[in-house]
C-alpha cells in the first residue's frame, strides 16, 4: 500500500464508532449541546448600573456643595451679587438647609433686601428653632432696617463681651453709622474689625468707601488696591480704583484695570460710565458718547450718565435737556445744577439761569453746613438738629439717610412733632398712605 493510502486509512473512523454515534443521535433527535455559558458573561453590564447610579448621585452632590462653597467664597470676597446667585441655585436643590438660609439672609441684609432677609430667617427658625446665631442675625437686621437707635446699646454690649461673631457686628454698626453720615464713627468700627482680621476683604472694601466719603482718596485707593490683591474678581473695588485714577488724570493705569474688566465684560452702568470717562480723558469724544448712550438705553434715569452726556453736547439747548433729566433723577446733584445754569446762560435766558444759580448756591450752603450740624446733633443729642439735617437730605432726594436721621431723632424723643411731620411728607411722596396718616396724627397735623 502506498504512503498516501496509509494516511487515508488512518483518517477513516472505525465502523463501530460510526454506528454508536448514529444510534445516539437517533435516540435524542439532536446534536450534542454546546457546553453551558456562565450567566455573568452575558449580563455583566447589569453590575455597572448601581456603580453608575452612585457616581451620578455623588457628582450631583458635589455640584450642589460647590454652589454653597462658591456662595461662601463670594460672600467673603464681598462679591454679593455672585454670592446671591450661587446660594439661590443651591437652595433650589436644598430648600431645607438652615445654614444656607442663614447665609442667604446675610447677603440680602447687606444688599438692602430686608424683606427677603426676613423670609430666609423665618425658614431658619422653622428648620432648627431659635439659635444664638439666628438671634444675632435678627438683631443685625433690625439695626439695618431702621431700628438702629433701639438696638445700638445691645450691639455695643455684645462687642464688649467679645462675641464670637464680632466681625458681623462691627460691619453692621459701620453700615448704620454710615447711614446717618457718622463716617468717623464708622471708621473706628472698621479699624477695630481689621485689627482682628487684617485681610478681611469686606472690611477693607467698606473702609475704602468710608475714606472716599471723608475725601481721603489716597487711603481709599490703597484699600481698594489691597482688596484686589486678595480678591482680583471684586469688580466694585476695581471700578472704584479706576474712578480714583481717572479723577487723578491717570488714564494709563486706569486703562490697565479696564482691560482686566473687559476680559469678562458685564456692560453694567458703572462699567460703561468708567469707559466713557476714560475715552473722554483720552480725547475720544465720539466713543465716550457711544458708551454713555448705551448706558442710558439700559438706565434712562442714570443721573451721572445724563450729566456726563450733557457735558459732551455742544448745543446748549440739547445739553439743557440732559441736565434737567439728571436733576429730575437726583435733585441734590450740584454739578448738574451748575451746568444747567451754564446752559441757560449760553442761550441768553438770564433770568432762568440766575434762578438755577440761586438754587445751586442755597443747596451748596446746606451741604456745607451738614457735617457741622450732624456733629452738633450728636454732641447735644438734639432731635431738633437731627431733623434739620434730615430736612436737608430729604430736599436733596437722599431719602435713606434722611429717614435714618429722623428715626434717630424719634428715638431721642418719640413725640418730636417735626420729625413725625417730615416722615409724613416722605411717606406721602412715596405713596405709603397708611404710614403717612399715622405720622400726621403723631405730628398733630390734619389730613391733607
């Protein structure tokens, strides 16, 4: 047999084996089943579902916590607008977080939204009862919402006892003293706060504001510069520093800060006004007008923008319109009053011009005597002098500080008729008839 035949023979299955296989298949009616596959090889992905779910929940929690942390960080950097946005987002997801409501209440209080602050404090009380920290926040809210004279001693005692939240108390007292134009007193509270927390951004920011009111621009700019070292994202401090640099005719350094702002432009009124003043200082009058017109589209009653736009208007008739609108928005705007006089004089309307000049002179004298009047009112604890000062402010449409002085006068003498009469006039003008009627009754006046 050949070699090839041997190989073929070796590959042939013996007849007995063939018969056995056929018999087996005939008995079962099928071919042998493949070996069983383990179930987890087919359904392995089911085990990933719990893992993915846990990861998704964890990511969501991380994002929520990031919102709360971002709100705290923005609050510390005195970026209250950002803080309010972050805490609002957080509370949408976590409406029962008492600590978040407390932070939201502080932000609302410092931005002057007192009714909103009260709502958040009510939520805190509902969630955790009346705690010591919550009690303090209610006291601070009362102080800033017109009850400062009634709670001033209590706050002073807390400071004397070295309260753990003395910074919040110092800040509130500073705000309240600013509200009644007691800038030197406010400065003392801020200095004491900064002795304990020298790098506190909110304290530095507020002290810079007070330095400005005391006409110490150099110290104000130093504080604003320090704020930007600690919190480069503080737009208010950067804009305030820009305004100081422009006032000093330093457009080069002001321009550097403006370039930082324009990397993330918000085009808010303060930013557009700074850009207009910068372009004006550079001699780019048309570009300055463009920024002012954009601002006035957003806020038609912006007194400073109207005044600046009038200054950039050659036609005295058109300039007059801008100055009148500025004064309608802020009757105490001395520069606008003087420029209105100039615009009328240039038109040959001498009699009207002289009338505006007389108003300008009278109001300037009022404002010049106001600081001395307030010092004397404090020294003598005189409600009469406080009412005199309040009347000056109310004539100039400074209603917040004017009413604060009246509340202080009424704390000294609850039956002080002139203070009640001035409040009645204010409430009448601001369309609060119930309060106006109550104040008229206390002043002994008949209904109008």
